[in-house]
């Protein structure tokens, strides 16, 4: 297996993924005009349904542009020696392998994000603005970008430095130390994400005393769920779309409500949404997802350890001298088909877990307010009520609205 063969394997994977994604998106787009299923016919009026179709088509056409741009960018980098150029630049700057790797990925990641910024800007300030979702200001957009870059540099830089240090000291066994590091970091982030990361971008305040808080606390007490942390986040700072999420576990668990959710739903509907989220905790879905993520990471790192020292992986991406950072680029692409397969499996479990959480909310609270809340949230986000089954199988982590409604009514 020489580097030319590996190079063509990489091209086949990239182009094949683009073709498959394009076909799936086309199949899904063909169903945009399908009649609304009877169980969810009350979600949209005729005018609202037309608006939702226009929104879906706008995102579909924009998706073609972004995916084509991404493919051309990475293929162009491969064919015209972009990775080799960046590698030669960092080699001229320093002889330290850790610094070289940090500079290499820093230039590529921030450069790629910078090139994609006009597309991101268009998505936010043209498409989302046109359909009434965007609340982000240009100032917030720019500040978010800067904060994201700084977080990538600091957190990513520290983790990557340790990984290279493990590689230099432990050779092929570096994957074990890296696995432990990433597992510890994953658990830490799951515990403290809402305390450490969210405040960098949004304000969080405890839910004010009142009937909503009383209903939430009463429900949590009835199902034996200790809940001391209920927060409201200013999601309306960026979008009108509503959300709620559960984070952490043990003493660090908390429920976070978007202010838009509180504005869009009545109190029983909000409690029903939270009952669903608590259902995920009670059914151990949080732990399952955490453990699965750690195990899949370990599997990927083990495979990486087998190929990381193969010089053909590095040479295939256009560098003159094999290196850890070049091999990571090549491996990341070569591993992507396996990642897609594991993603399909995780999406399958995720959809199954959504039904289980819905059933928990139905049996411990009520089905009707959860049904109406799901319909309102779908309406307010102009969601697709008629997705193609294959598209759902590949991409959806949640079942389509009509399937969830039928399950709740059963």
C-alpha cells in the first residue's frame, strides 16, 4: 500500500460522501411538498405551511452550496499541496514537534473557519433573518467567532499538546493515555459545561419563584427526582427558536430553559417538556450516551495507534516528511466511513430513547401537553413534517414529529 493508493482512497471517501449526502438531501427535498400527515395537520395553516416549505427549500439550496464549497476546499488542499505548504511553513518556524502540530492545526482550523465565515454570515443574516428567526447582531456574531477561536486555541491546544507528549513518550501505547485523558475531559465537560462554557456566550439566571417553578418542583418531587438547579438562558439573544436541555449528573445536574420556550409554551407544556428531559435521566440515557461516547473514542484511538506510524498516511495528504499531524489529517478522513456507521447506530438508539422519554412523560405527567408543546415548537421552528424515511434513518437523532405524536396518543 503506497501513498498514491492511500491518496485515491481519501479522494474516493470524500467524493463518495458528498454524492451520498447530495442524494439523501435530494430525496428529502422531493418530499417538501407532500401533504401534511393527519396527526399533525393542525400544526400549520396554509400560509404557514407555505412558509415552512420556502424555509426548507432555502436551507436545501444553501446546503448544496456549503457542501460543494467544503468538498472543493479540502480536495483543492489535497490536490494542490495545501497541507504540504502549511507543513513547510510550520517546519520553518520551529523544530519542536508539539509547537509544529499546534501551529499546523491552528492555521488549518482557524483558516478554514475564516473562509467559511461568509457562508455562516449568510445563513444567519439572510436566511434566518428572512424567516424571522435571527436575533443575533453583527457584534454578537463577531464576538462569538472570536470566543470560539480562543476556546479552540486554549482547550484544543492543551489537549493536543498532551496527546503528542503521550505519543512521544509511549509510542504505540499512546492511545491508552489519550483515551484516559479524553474520557476524563468528557466527564468533566458533562458535569461543568453549564457552569464554565455556557456563561461565556449566554446569561443564565435561576428560574424566578412563581407557579411555573412550583409546578416543576412538585412534578420532580412526585417522580423522585432531586432538582435544585433550574435556570433560564437568554436564547432570544440569538434566535427566536426555543429549546430546553438537561445537563450534568449527580449534584451537578440542572435543567436549563430557553427564555423563548417560556414565552412560547404554557406552564403545563413546559412541565411536560421537562418531564421528557427527566425521563432521559431516569432511563439512564445520559449515562449510556456518555459511556458509549467514551468507548467509541477508545476504539477510534486504538485504530489510530495502528496507522499513525505508517508514513504513507502522511505522504498521501501531500507533505514531504511523515509527521504526527499529517497522519492525523489522513486518518481522520480514512476513518470517516466507520464514524458514519457508528453515527447511524447512535442515532438509532437516540430515536429509541426519545420514545422512551416521551412514554415516561406520558405516564408520569400527561400526554396531551407534551403533544401540544411538540407541535408548537415544530411550528415556531418551521420544521419539516414530511421527511424522507431514509434521511431520517441517517440524520435524525429524534423521531419525526408525526411518529412521536402517534406514539404519545397510543
